[in-house]
């Protein structure tokens, strides 16, 4: 006798078909341009939703405007106060720090852009799932469809948008953390050796290539952690601002990726 109840419960979990989870409809670079357009028209203060739509290039009731509004919220570029026609849109501090930062030193700007790129929940899942980058669109599409509940077209759109955002933000560049090996004696606390700085005309001089492993601590940064495994081989964490959950999760992801690389090199 066949146990139909047991067969039903032991089989693969049925895929729930429905609305896909939320994700940005435009990449971060385009979202920042929309934020810049709003700033140029409305400034940094709360603006009526209809005015924000017009700044973004859409009519008051446009579905495209609603998509942009959602995307800017997912990236953490705007906040919305109120409901309906009384709603007001304001650019966040992160948005302003990016679009108004025209300094030559782009360290802070790049760090904020990287954080914004991982603000959407769908982006964080992809970045965690594929710490070395998406090598196969088909594999990522299968994961999003069967594991995260995206329909095929939404999965395809998300992958394309995420890859564009990742390229723009440099998510897969190895500079989120700095591993320093074979550093010279004295480290960053050594006396100033005259490298870099301003010349007599006040023009910034680019320093020559630094010794292997030498990393300078810039203004606003601090050495948050140092661990030496053996003489001449250590890890130093340079941070700016206070740690938050996203930064700690990024640190955990970095450690996981390094463990994978280490395990692969030992095979």
C-alpha cells in the first residue's frame, strides 16, 4: 500500500509562485544621478513627492517615478515622510556626502558608495552567496528563482542591475580590508620620511611607490585592530567612523572569503 501522505511530505519543497521580493529597478550609478537631480532642483530639504518626481524626470502619477522612488529608498538615498499627496522626500546624509563630494581624495566617497550598494537586501544576499562575483548568470538565476522566490524575469533583471552596481561600487575589489605582509620595521608609527606632501608651490606631490605592505592612515581614519601572526607578518584593520551591523557583516564575509582562498591554496 502506498503511503501518499509520506510521499507528499518527503518530496522536494514546492516553489511558491508569486510576486518577487523587492529589488532596485535601476543601478546605483543611475540612482545617484536621480538624487543629484533632486538636489539641484530642491536642495537638501524635504520636497513634495510631486516635485521629486519632476526632478527625476517623471510626471506625478508615473509608474516610472514610483520605481525610481522605490529604488532610491532601497539604496538608502532618500527618506519619505507622510503618505499620499502629502508625502515629502528628503535626501539622506549618505546621498549628500556622495553627490557633493568633489575632493581629490575619494576614500570616504568610495566607502559610502560601497555601503549603499549593499543596502538593498537582495544585493546583500547575492554578494554573500557569490563572494568572488557572479561567474554564471544561469546559476545565479536558478538560485534566485528557487531559493529566494524571484520569478525568472525579475531574477534576470536583478542580476543585470546588481552586476552594474557592483562594477560601479567596486564591490569585488580587494580593498575593503587590507592585509599587510612583510611590513617594514616601524610600521605607520615611524617618523615622517618626507614622502609625499605639498611642494613649495602648495601643489600636492604624488609619492613614489610605497615599500611593499606600507599603508598610510589618512585623515579621519584610525587603526582599529592589529594582529601579528609572526614577525614581519600581520593584519591591520583601518577604519573610519563607528562600526555598524553592515560593516561587521562585511568583515565576516571578508573572513569567509579568505578562509576559502586559504583552503583552496592548501589542497
